[in-house]
């Protein structure tokens, strides 16, 4: 007889056999793999091909099911239509706010374990993050109807038409289109001097920003998702925020990983591209390569 180990569910606290929970929903990495020229790689070890995104034993089956309906809603309402260029305006209901909260909560919960164990952040940041995690957890369990001052935002990383002089040196060689449109990531950021804390998640160019505390000079235009019904458009968005540093961090991390790929792996990548022939033009990455080359010449 097989005896299965029971552990405490991170969301509801029940003792159960936990399931492997994705930090970024599985539908994102599934789409990334389906639309890639070749294999996908992890920035932590770019010479190793990966089959899946980050996941951990976190949730019981009931809590996984609790999230699945809203993930499907997000996929059908926004994720696939945006990536396929079908529309740029998205009318939403309260399921979108719930979904965004669930993604950021998963990332925050896992990061907090590291922050506490390794003393990564100071007391003020830790208190804010622990309080925020509890608020989000209660909201996700339908124990409360709001998230207090916690805000969810979506920024659509659209094609960059032109860049200013002060941005050119920063973006010129960082391949922003390929990095964001062909990548997924999620992590918690802390600017302790400014008292700004949040989580950033990129899903192939749809960037989720959850703020646990704002700074007084933060400015986000046409990005906020209300806890209820509303609409959001992938146009006329603006972010004036320290979060801009995180966009640069994501690009530099991807660049560092790319530079670390061995000659043997580089050869395999080039060989796959060569074998695809003219079909390469049908892959999303082809447009991103073109846009990044255009920026590098500005």
C-alpha cells in the first residue's frame, strides 16, 4: 500500500496531498512552447532545455480548481486575443482582478519564504509583504471582498515605435521585443528607500503589476484593473515609476543568459533556424527580431 505524504496547503491551510502549482499559469508556457522556433530555456541555466515553467508543491486540489476557472477566463478574454492581434480593447468583469491577484499571490508567497529565511529585506518591507499576502489570501478564499490598498495593473508591452535619446543607450542592445514577447517571469520587488513594494509578472508581453505600497511620485496611466467590471486597452499607457528599473532588469537578465549559451548550444539553435527555411517568417519571434534590429540602429 502506498502512503502519500500530506502537507499544508499554502492557500486554505488544509492538510492534503499537494499538487504542483505553476507560478505563471501553465497556459502561458504552453503557448510559448507552441509558438517557439525551437526549445525554451531558463535564464538561470540557459544551456539546459526546459519543458515547463517554475512550479512548486503549494496547493491542494480544491484550491487549484479554485484558480482554474479564472485562468481560463483570462486566457480566452485577453491572453490569446491579444497575442493573436485580434483586439486591443478588453471588457472585463471581477474574474480578471481575481486572476491577477492569484498570480501575484503565488509569486509573493514563494518569495516570502526566501525573504524570511535569508533576511533579504528589512523589517518595514517584510511587514508590508506579510500583511499583503494575508489580505490577498483572504480575498482569494472569498473571506473578504476587497484587497484594501493593494492595486493590480496591466501593461501591454507593445511594439516600440521610437525611443528617445536618453533611452537609446539603455535599450539599444537589450532586445526588448524578443525578451518580453518571448518570455515569462514573476518575482517580488522592493524599493525600501522609497517604500515601494510589489510583484511583476510577464506573460509574453502582458505585464502584471501588483503594488502592495505605492511611492508618492509613481504615475501609471491607463493600466489599472478595477475590482469589478471595466475595460482596459493596449494603447496610450504610461508608466513613470521605479518599476521601469525592473523592465531593464528583466532585459539584462535575458541578455546575460543569452551571452552564456555555449557554442555547441548556439550551433543547435542556428541549425534549427536554418532548417525552418522560409517558415521562420511565420513565427512571432521573426517580427521581434526585426523590431529589435530597428531599435539597435537608432
